[in-house]
C-alpha cells in the first residue's frame, strides 16, 4: 500500500493527500448511508493549479465531487 501524506484538510469538507507523484482529493459525504469518502486523483493541470494557487483552484472539482459523487471512486465508512 502506498504511503499517503496529508497536505491539507478542512474537517468534514475535504482532505488533500500526496502519494508518490500524485495528489489525491478526498471528500467525505454522509448520504447515502453509511457514508463515504469520495476519492479523486488530480490530473496534471489540477495538480499544478493546486500547487500554485492552493485549494481555491479546486473549488469546482470539490463542488462536482459533492454533487456527482456517483461518478467518482467511493470508499464506504463501514
């Protein structure tokens, strides 16, 4: 398993991890039950934008992950 390092978080809104050469975005959602972490690996453009502008550059992606969570990898809390 790849070691992930937490880069930034806002409790219960988002968590940003670095793993090897990738940056992963995790968004917790409580519905549908039992709750899920929605996972997305940033593409190169998003990664560069995040590294230069911070989490503000990911605003649209965060909103999309919360709204269209079925389009992303989902990890159950159970």
